[in-house]
C-alpha cells in the first residue's frame, strides 16, 4: 500500500510540507462522501495526525470536522421540534434560546466546551436576568426599585 502522506513541492519560502487525505465517512445531511485533508510542516506531525484519525475511525469514535455553529444547530433543532409542538411553545423556545444565542451562538458546535457552558450559566444567573427589573436583581425585587 502506498504511503498516504505526500511530500509537497517547496512553497515560495522554500518550505517542504506534508499532506494526506483520509476518508471521513458520509455527510449525515447530504449522504455525500467527505474527505479530510490535512497539511503539516513536518512529516512527524503528519504521521501522528494520520494515525490519530485512522485509529479513531477504526474505533468508531471519529467525528469529522464541522463548521456548524450553535446558532445553526439551534435553528435545525427548532425546525425539527416545530413539527410536533404548538406555535406558542416554539415561540417561547425561541425567546428563551435568544439568551443562549447572544453569548454562545457564534461558537462552532465542535468547539463548545464545558467552560463555555459554565460561564454562560454563571452569567445567566448573576447578570442575565432582566424580567421584573434590572439584570441581576434576583428574586423578591420589584421592578420599581
């Protein structure tokens, strides 16, 4: 079997780089085959990443890179839920999720970490409350104080 890692011609700076292409499985939305292309400065880096990806594929734990953001995923989720729920429920979901969208919406879903969510929860509990008064007013506060 030929080596999957190819040595590229030197670039304008004279640097030699290494590239491989590996099958990433089928795209769940389109069903089309996805190829994952990676380029590295050293052969050692390329071999390590190729081994990591192929190992995860064989284990069945590989997740292909995806550029879907939290906002895009929430749009898909709400569209799916709209088939089974009343319009007022969907409206309430949209209003509630606007708070998530404002702070986390532009983050790529695959880059979302537990720290992002923890920080959002801290913000929502301490500063994000706006109902019945200014943000952070807490329970028992009146909108007039």
